C-alpha cells in the first residue's frame, strides 16, 4: 500500500536514506573513487596482485582520472608492467564506458538525438535553469507566428551541445592546441548557461521595459546570466559536483563567466590579456559561445536553425559544413578561430540570414507593437507587483534582477497573472493586456527611414515633433496629440552596427593552413551589400477613432517631409496632395508613367 499524499519520512529515516543514496552513488560513480576504492575494483576484476596494487597506491591513481582516459593511459603505462598493462586498461576502459553511460540523451527537434554530459544534466535539473521553460525565445513574436512557441530552455540546451561539438572538432583536428577535458566541459557549461539572465519575453525585457523603467541603469541580460549562474551553483551545492569532474572551482568559474559576459571588471589594468580564466594561448576558446570579434558563434547557429524551424522560414545557413572547415591559426601573436577561404560567401549568407530573421520576424510591425503594449502594461503594474526575494524582501518587476531568488520567479507567467488579477491597482495594466487578447492593437500608421546617414534617437521629442507636423496643404480637421502617438526606432544590422563583420574574420587557404588572410567583399562578389546597418522608424496610433487614424496618416507624410525621411509606401494614396512637395520623392524610372495632371501639379508645387 502506498504512502498517503503529502507524506514525508521522519527526519532520522530521511537522513539514513540520503546517506544510503550517497553511498550507493559513490559505489556506482567511478569519478568519486579514491585509490583504495579503485584498488578494490581491480581486485574484483582479478588484478589483485600485491605488487600492482602497491604501485597504484604509491602513484595515487584515483577514479577521477577516468575523466580523460588518454591521460590515464600514460599514468597506467608508468605504474604497470607490460604484461599487466592491457588487462588494467581494459578494466579501466569498462569503467570509462560506465561513466559515458551516465550521459543522458535528449531528442531535440533541431539537432536530433544529442548526448548531454552528467554535469550539464545536474545544471539543467535546477529551478534556475528550469525557469527558462517559461520564457519565450521570441517574446511577442509568438503573438504573430503561431509556431514560435519555443522557449529559452531548449535553445540553451542546443547552444551547450553545439559548443561541445565545436570545441571537440578543434581538439580532434589539432591535438597541439592542448584542449583538455576541463576546457571542453567549461565551454559546454557556458553555452548551456549563457541565457540564464533573460527576463520575461526575452529581449523585450532588456530592450524595452528596463530602458523605459530605469533609464539610468546600464543593464544587460548577460550580466544577470552571470549572477544567476553563480546563484545556481551555490544554491544547489554543485561546487563539490564540479570538483568531482576535475574542474578547478575558482579558475573555471571565472572562465565560464567570462565566456558569457566578457572580461571581469577587476582584471589588472597592466595586464594586456583581459581574461583571467584561460591564458592567451587558449584565447580562441572565448570565440565559441559569444564571439565578440566577429559574431560567428554557436549561439547564432542554434537560434538560426531553431527559430527558422518554428517560424516556418527557410534557413539557408548550414553550420555542419562550417564545423568541418574551421581551425585555429596564429595571427598577430594570437590564436584565433579561422575559416577556409572558400566559405567567405557562406558567411555572408549567415549574416544575411540574421538580417532576414530581423526583418521578417523579430522586428515584425505587429509583433513589435504587441511588445510595446506589454511593456506599457508592465510599467503600469511595476510599483504594485511584488516578488519575494531572499530574506523575505519584496521586489518590483523592474528591480527583481537585483536579487536572484526573486528573479528566478520572474517569467512570462507574469502576463497571465496580471491579466487574471482582480486588484484595482492593476486595472490599467489589465486593460492593456485585455486589448491584446481582443486584438485591439495600436494601429500601424507607417514606416520610414532617414534619408541622410544619421542616427535617430528614440525619445519623446519625436512624438512632439509628429504632433506639430500638421499638413501644410489641405490640413485635416482633426488635431493629433503627442500622447496618441508611439514612435518606434529600430536598428537593424549584421551584428556589428555599420561595420562589415566579415572584415573581422581571418581565413586560411588549402595546403597553407598556418597562414591567415583577410577577404574583402570585392574578392567574393560584386552583388554583396555595401551598407551593413539601417534604421527603421515606425509610427503607431493609440487612438482607435477612425478619423484620428486617417488624420495621423497625413501627419505622418508631412512629418517625413519635414525631417527628410524616406517616402511612406502608401504616401501617394493617403496624401496625394502632399507627396509632390518633395522633389526627391517623385523621381521615377520613366517619366511617361506620370499622368499629365499629376506632372502639372508637381511642377506648380516645385515652382512655389
């Protein structure tokens, strides 16, 4: 008969069970075997000669050496006679296989059946990592693309897997790099944990909500990822487990955190090498998870494939090919990851895929306005919504990242909790979310771009200038107010603002892999992009009145004229009396396409 629901064993019995479980774990886990336990196993395998066991004890061979069997083999060769060596290696190889059998297999829709190291499984099975199950990978984009329901959880597992694939390829191809099992494990952990710090609706939180709610705070989700990783390890007592896998706690923790968020601030200023986790000779390891040099990293490889799969968009980039065509070369006294010269065009395709995803999905005009509305709801709920953190202290939505215990509780679920709340203080926030549910969204007025090469900053002055842009010809009867308008400024690029990321990539040629070269766009193709960044300015109308919306469309055309922006696509339809006022807007490929009436009207406008 089973135990009743909610029943727990008495403390004394529970302690005995835990001690028994720990002892069983020690017996089954060769990593935790000391020399005596290992010698006991050798005796059980029929290798209990006193001389052999004495030499094992004198050399201090332990079970943890099984993490890297080649290194263990060298040690065995030193302490065993030739006649004993094959038998001992066979015995240890069986133990090594036991360790491999502890890996778990995940069936991932993108990468297929993948093996995950036991330490990574221990990290995955924590509340801090499980939190990522409840944070949408693409935020508000899911409200537009019904298939985009995937979460940060599976993306993080995919990045951890690909990080291991890349570093193992380099280890196998170039043994001289001296990539150790510690290095591999640290790179995999960094890939797994790189997104722990994301807030509700992913980039909406750090890209919209925090800048508006706390404009003086320079905060990035990578910073929170490092803090959450520290909290995950400490609160789940994983330090000892990490040491069991041969990790040097202080040094390797620093290495993992540096891969996620870059150099740690307290690095000595007189040290030309900014990192502390690994020396300059292994600097190429910092280019795997988050490549600060050119943006080619496994994080992108996973989300390109995963997002395209769920969005229903074709992915034209194949990371598996690139894995076979990279190696580490030395350039300017530093070892860096380089690519075969014939892959230059494929790398342009990779960055074009990134830009395509932004244009078609990440920066979709409807997805963006939904994120704007969710942000407004969170702003209105911020001072009333309380999250309990460590020591019982209460935090708001905008301050929860200051305490990892509170931040662990902050996920996309807050959307539904506000939506279904009955608190009077949350009425305004609740109403905004109800509008999203009813699809009563702020209306899209139009999209434009700066004609001149200049940066437009997102601020309230844009709304004020819009409200003052009353059409000069046939003005509408309705006055537009600044509070009725939302101006959204979007920056889209290849990942390095206005720079070409391929200029930062080093290539090698077949047969001369020790020499590196750079390849510019003229050496690849004459139809590659010449500009690598652009700004898109979108305007939405909060007022649902049809007359206000139609008037705002005309205001928008006049606003574009006044600010030297590009012509709205529907400008000739919504304001045919305004578009002739700007000469550059009326250049056509063939003048015969113009009607006589319009040509005359344009000439009169130009002559004024």
